C-alpha cells in the first residue's frame, strides 16, 4: 500500500454575512490561502511526565480554572495543549481577558449527543461588570486530557 501525504483545508470564518445573494461561480472557486495561518490537524502529544499525569487526573472545573487563569495572566502556553484549536486567536483572547477575574465555576454539565461537558463560570471584567460564560471541554483525545472545544 502506497501512503501519500495530503493537505486538507479546514476553513473557519469569523465574519459571516446573512441574506447575501450567492453567485454560483463563487461557490466552486477555491479560496485564496496566501494569507492564512496553517496549523497541524493532529493535536500535540505530551511526553509521559508528571505534567501529563496531572492533566489526566484534572477535573473539568480544574481545567477550566487553569485555562482561564492562563489567558488572564497573558501566558496561554500554560494551557497550550487545551487551547490548541485556538492557537491563531490567542493574542486576541489574552488581550480580551487581561484584568478579568473568574469565579463561580460550576460542576460539568452533560449535553445530549455531545461527547464533552459544559462548565459555566462568572467572568468579572476590570470595569466591574460581570457575565456568566461557559467553556465546552472534551477529553476524547488519545491522551485523555481536557481540551477547549468552544465557548471562548
């Protein structure tokens, strides 16, 4: 069997426009990928270590605290494996979270037909306003560590 390498383009858009007429020719046109940030599809693997052991024993609320604290401190590398899917957004996320405070982290909530869990928390901004937010976390990866799947 001959194994060949193949690149797959997975697109994510932060700008969505609704009720825009579609031109059939635009639907089959390949996107311009000269200005994109490419990241590997496979999640990073941690070498067996005390850190990996700790991450595997971590509860969803503990992971939520660690991930959010890393963003608030402006040191996302402290939770880099959990934030892998957000690599390109980390500068904006850390800037947005600067000076915030996290409290009232809930127990994980299961959702029907979702392999992960949802953890709610209160985010207080530097100006004193607060809001209830959530993280979607899953650990169905080969190393069984919590990774952010949504909510940021």
